[in-house]
C-alpha cells in the first residue's frame, strides 16, 4: 500500500514554467483554475500567453444575442488579464460546446500557436472535467505533448478536483484571483464562482502547513501517456515522483 506522501504532495511548490501557454476553453477558465499562479508567474517575470478557445457564448441559456454575449465575455477577460498581469493572449473564437466537432481545426490552430510561441510548459483543464470543451482541451493538449515531448504538460482543475502532484500556495495572490474573477460579472450572475473556488482553494491546503490559506492544485503529466496509466494515476495506483 502506498504511503500518504506517495499519494499527494505535502509541500508547496512554485508554479511550473518559464514560457507558459495556457489553454482556456472559455473566458474565465484561466482565472478559476490558476489565477493565483498566473499572478505569481507574472510577478516573477515569466512569459505567459493565454489562448481562449471558444467564445463562451452559450453559458447563459437565456441569451438571445450570442455575438453580443461573446463580445461582453471577451471584454471581461481583458479586464481579468490585466489584474493577473497577462499581456499576451489570443481569442480563437470557436463556438461554445463545439470543440469536439471542430477538433481538427482546434488542434491545427493550437499547434500553430505552440510552434510560434515555443512554450516550455502548457497548462490545460484536466481530462476529468465535467464540461465537454474542457475534456477536449485536455485531449488535444495530450496530443501536443506526444508530438513535442519536451514540452511539460500541466492540468489545472475547475469543476472537478484532480489528483495533484503540484500544490502552489497562492495565499499572497488570492486577492488578485478574486479581483480577476469579479471581472466576469456575466458568469457570477449564473454561478457563485467566488464562493466555490475559495472553498476549493481552501480545501487544497489540507496537506500543507497552517500558513497556507489558499492553494491551487495541478497535475503535471510527466511520462504518463497511455490511457491505462492515466486511469491508474487517477485511482491512486501510481505514486507521485
């Protein structure tokens, strides 16, 4: 049987990467999943590029003008990026909830950005997320990892907790994360993300010392590549390195 320290981290780490490319399926995913870490990376002078994959125009089922709603979400994202210190970004504008049907085009565009930006680390939502666009983002992130093995792949969590091997203490930057999240007024009308993400980030302090008040959790994929290994990782059969 594996020991506790082989299951999850018991110490915090600095966020991974020098040249960081973040895949956000929708405007706000980057903030919910890793806003505190993005602020740390920015303050430390790391190169960051956020790629927003969809317009997020279907978040509110009562919206009639999808283009107007998409424009509003993009403006909210730009405000959030400013708070987090992100100045390099691109909005690919694929239809919300249709990344699977546009998989080839999304992969082509994403691969082009990867080759132009040359990141050493890619962040993406994990394959155990609830939203289909999040899971598709994880799938093509894994594909890029296979094509460019030297690139580090790190999953972040939004709607579903992952089994992490990296915990980042964001106690000092959580206020920026909250401020950035407040920029997404349209989404806060739908769900109280502020309450939910503070609860998740507080829960993530469980294995750390009492000085850590809020923590973001990540899963660096490393050498795990096959679907069988992914399942074994998620069921705690493989120890952390």
